[in-house]
C-alpha cells in the first residue's frame, strides 16, 4: 500500500505532465453553420465604412457575420478636439454606424497618427482574425498617403500567414485554414494601381452605407471638410447635410471597376450598376478560385 506522501507525488506528477489536464486547444477549424465570418480592418473608425460598408450591409442582410476593426482609436482626427474625449466620441460614432447595418464594430486603443507595424499590433490583429474565425479578411493596400492606412496594410499582410501558426500569439487558438485576404479599392497609381478582382453592386444598400457615414459626424461634417478647406460647404441642417454626404461620398465605379462589374454581372446588369465597392485578391493567405469567390460573395449573380 502506498503512503499518503507517495500518492501526493503521483498526483503532483500527473498534474504537471498534463495527464489530468485537458490539453489546451491549439487550433480551430472553420465554422460549419453555413454563415460566413468576414472581418475588415481600417486604420480609423470610419475607414471600413467608406471602403466596404455597402458590402458589409449585404452580408449582414443575408445573416453572415461581419466585424469592422479600427486599429487606432481616432484620437487625432479633429481640428478642435483630441485625446481621450475624441477617442470616446469616435468609438460611439463607430458603434452607432455598426448598428445601422448590423455589424460588430471594434475600436482598438492605439493612438491615431502614430501607428507603426510593431509586433504588439501585429499580434492584436492576429488575435482579432482568429477570434472571428475569419473566412475573408479585408484591408487597405500598403500604398496610401496616410501612414496609418499604409501600416494597416502592412500589419494585415504581416498577419496573413501567422494566423495559422499555433506558436505565434499562442493564447488564441490558430486557424486551421488560412482565410482569403483581399484589399479595399483605392486610387493610388504607384507602384501599381488597384486591380479589382471582385466588384459588388451596392445599389440596393447605398442608403445604408450613407447612414453609416452619417453616423461619423466628427469626420464627415467636421474634420474631413475642415482639412480639405471646404468646411463652409457643409449644410447645417441634418437632412441637407446627409444629402450633401450622399452627393459627395457615394462611390461611382471607375472604368476598371465597371469592367469587373460587367465580368461578374454580365454586360447589361454590369453597365447599369450605379454604386459599387471593389476588392483585389492579396497574394498571401488562401488564393481563391472562381468557385470560392462565389462562395465568399454569395450576393454575386
Ligand atoms: Zn483613415
């Protein structure tokens, strides 16, 4: 018969070799409930709305899960306000915007105008992508006038492979399947212009997109017109200023986006689309074929 001391040693050894513990979960499989998990990253709490708000509204209407993540808290984006008070205002605006179309909106607490592609921020992004169990990740291209936008592009690229590596950010189970990564549309020409692979008609949700933008009062009606030198052009009346927002912000297709619309929707429908959002496939992550693109964009005809 073993003594109490011997049993103590046996139990201690079992605990410390993991024999009595559940092994920690190192990876997670894709969701199997038929709903897509989409996550979009912007540098500031209105960036995702401008580039993918209409597409997000279409996903949400079909019951898919969308999360928008702002990597900075937006605390530099105003001509007369700043710091914690502005960050709080912008967080509230982002959450109001998310509620307009039924998407989740996360604002990370990194300073606006100071974003750098550090390991700490990369790990924040890896965790976000894993926690959302993402099928599709959207982000800016890393060539943009604004350093925060540029580094958001770099940071998401830097996360694109690491999300499947269990030993990186090991507190959050790694994805077993690498998501598809795609870029938002932009107008920058160097080193190469945006090359759309997918274009989505947002005609039936354009008002929802403008409603989202309308929630970002500090940006759409204060900061952005001020920095552009046309603050006096903003109407004072809320109905008139929303109309002005529509006229100045509803995204009309470029020739390249029009060609991509025709490719996906056919000549007649593609030519008739008034408002669109477009996306370019990133070379990192899973490279989707046509069938996978149709699965990831279920509203394409
Ligand atoms: Zn921005």
